[in-house]
């Protein structure tokens, strides 16, 4: 391949990369006498005319970009069946390699690299180009530490098949950086790139992605449904201000993210700006100490400016003094803005304060940068005197930093209302019964996993209305099931997931057997020794049976071209069965006048075959293999 010359000028010297869609060669441009990188689309994509056309258009668009943090595209073309892009040759390594070798990276380096990547994305977005596949593999780091984004356009061309097309493992990997809207197949804009960049930041700071699973679909669903664990819980010491930027960039709802990559750069610059003025205290978690230190620094700046003014009264000096004062004041305002949470823009979720004392609720809210005030004293049979009954705003509400949360405090149960005794020890339960004006009724015991003497049932129940002086009956745990655990549900899980669930519940993995099944896919648990929620002694072994899948067979499907709306159209055939969904024919050209064809399709168990002409489904057929 080293002697191959493309377009009469690009001599391919050596292969330097092999991805899911293309192979990259180091080459020499004979015309300009310089080394370049030539990316050649793999043959399996060349057959798809629509893909190639999209590839060509997007590559031409990327070639129009010129930015220090974007790999320059010099030329785009086609020679015979070879579709190629000629790009700047970057000496260095991918960010994925840097993360693998060095993560977790120092937060200052993460800030610097993120600013560069976001600057490159900002330039692309201003030219109406969305990358759609921002990930460490597509970011090159030069030997001088400069970040350069590559693979613009190609990502957009393959986005629609990244999960379901089963094109290659490399493309599948992109799902770890997908935005929720990409995973849903929804509207994608520049904020999708911002989400992906937030995931890249997360990986740089922690050395791992926030979501991982057995297959791309499960990871995509995590992006849609699961909350991201704050990176500081994985790697202690990450500055809270930087973590807020990561969490805002990866918010599941597009409107809650940064409005642009440029705004993200501004926030990262603000961290560095405040740090230069007030030192590292600007990013420490102790807000009060930070504010105090910032006030001292601002005062010191004012004194220095004042003294300078006394020494020299010239107009030029006075102007310098005024500018210095403005800088000091602005520095204080910016720092105060960070103490309030990224200039007041960071959304905070009100926590569940119910059952806490006022002091506990105050401490919790203070940790989040929220304020507290006491509201009304209210009756409640669910909570004890002095505990929080409710809050305004309610738990889960998104509020701004320094917002006020009003808490209503329990003043006891209303007369005739039965208190909550569950979980209380017998002595404490008796005291509460008498305190609320009732009498202790029958006390019995039954097997339970709670400690011996703990109330596990009561009659009447908590919150019920009954006459003062009525009897309240209690059922106590005898502690006999204290060492028992609840068997988890294992049916439908993969073998590895089932084993982990068994261990997490405090049991041991017993024997694993295998059998054919038409109901469960290959590798899924189809039977477990104990029913879910059964109480079993911890440490016991749990046996499971795993599906081998059913036998695979092939059927012939006749496809008529009569429903095609144009003479030349593109045919796509997919099949879904117990092994999942896959594409049999992917966008191949057909002629209506040919009449039709017969396609042999292999599968397992019951399934569905779907036939698509261009973008329209013309046949859906239920089959049994």
C-alpha cells in the first residue's frame, strides 16, 4: 500500500490508524512537499450512495473550518471507488490514550484542555456544523499540549446507525458519550456536543465514563434515565465550581445546559480569573472561608490602590488607580458569583428534608448553598415533634443558589390521631402511645429481620383517627430472620449481572446450568432457585439456569418492488428476534422495474422482519424461525 498514490499527488506511506468507518494513512503531498494524513472510507460504506453523499457534503463543510483547535481539512475527493479526506498531520496522541495512561488528570489541565475543545466546537457551531461524535478518540493532543478536534462530518453521517446499524464495535463505543436526545433519536443541536464534552470532562477527572453496561442499548438508556454520580464522589478533591460546570454540561434537558460552547469557555475562564485574584480559595468547598478571604484580598487591593494615589497625583496615575479599583470590585463580584454557584446560573435540586431536625436540615441546605427559614408548626402523626414535615419549594424542585427554603416543623399529632410506631423499640412505642393519649393493647411477636423487640406492625395504623383512650396493638419482631436476606429478581438478567445481584444481596452464586429457550435470549437467566423477595439466610447459595437460546434457522422472504414510489430506490431490511435487532440489507440501490427479489434471513425463535423503501416501511412480517 506504501506505493499507492491518490489523485496523482498523495503518496500513502504507512497506516497510522484504523477506525470503524475509515483507515488513516500518513502520506506525502507531492505538490506542496509536506506530510499529511489521508483518511479513506472503508469499502463496506462505499456501497451506500446516500451515506457517501452525506459524507462528502459534511466533509466539504468541515473543510471550511479554520481554527487552532480543529484538525485542518485540506482536500476532499474521490478516485474510483476510493473516497478520501486529506487532513493536517498531527504529531501526538489521542485524548483517549492520555486518559488511559494518566487519568485522573489534574483539574487545571482538565480546565485547559476543555477550554480548547470547547473553543473548537464554538467555531464549528458558529458555522452551523455540529460534530455529533465528541469523544476522546476524536480529540488529538499535540506534543505541545494543544487539543485538536477531528472527524467532523463523519459523525453526522453515521449517527442514525450508531446503535441499531451494528456497523462496528468502534462506532458502537460512541454511545458512552451520547446525549440523551441522541439516544432517543430526538432533535440534536450544539447542546448535544456540549453534553458529550461534559462526559469527556468527567472521564478526564475520574478516569471513567459515568455510564457503562453490557451493550450499547443499555448504556443509551442510562443516558436517558439514570442520574450521573458527581465526579467528586469518585475522585475526592475535585473543585466544586468545576464539578458544577460538568454537571450543568451533562444535564439531561437541553435547555438546562450551557447555551453555547462559548458560554462554557467563559465559565472556565472565570474559575481561572477568580483563582488569580483570590488564590485557590476561589474553588474550595468552604464557601464562608472563601468569601472571608476574598473580602480581605479585595480590601488589600483597595489599600494598595489608595496608597498609589497618594504618591502620584498625575491624571495618568489616577486613571490606572480607577482601573485597578474596577478590577478589584469586578473580581469580588465574580468571586461572589461563584460562591453563589457559577454566577447564579447553577440549578440545585431541593433535597428531601422530611424527618430531619431543623439543625440537620440547615446543615444539609448549607452544604448545597441554599438558605433556610422555619415556617409553620403543624400536626403530623408520621413525624416526631421537632422534625421537618414538609418544605417549600418541595423536594426535587430545581432552584438557584442562595434560594430560600421554608420548612414546616411537626408539633405533634392532632388529638385522636395514631402516631407512627413502626421501627420503634417496645419501650419507646409504649411511651409514645401514652403520650398521645392512647392505651397499650395486645403485644405479640412474629418472625422478622428487624432486631428483636422492634415494632413491625401496629393496629390501628399510623395516621388513623380513633378516640383518645383507645387501645393500640403492637406486633414485635422476634429477630429470627435478622440474618436472612431478600432474594433479588434475576430472571431476564445477563449471567454477569445476575451473579453480581446475588453477591450484592449477601448470597453466594450456586450452580449455573444451561438450557434452550424460545422465551429468553441467549445468555439470559431463565430460572432461579428461589422466588424474588423470598427470605433466605444470608450466605446461602442460589442456583440459576441460563438460556442457550433456541436453534437458529433460515427462512426465505419474497419482496415485491411494486410499492416503490420511484424507479431507483434504496432497500433496507431488518430483523428482530430473541437475539436482538440487526440489519440484513442496509440501504442498497434497487430498480422498481426488476420486479422483486427473495431474501434468505436467519434468526432464532419468534421475530419480525421489516422492509423499508427509502424512508418508508412497506412491509412488516411476523415470522417464526
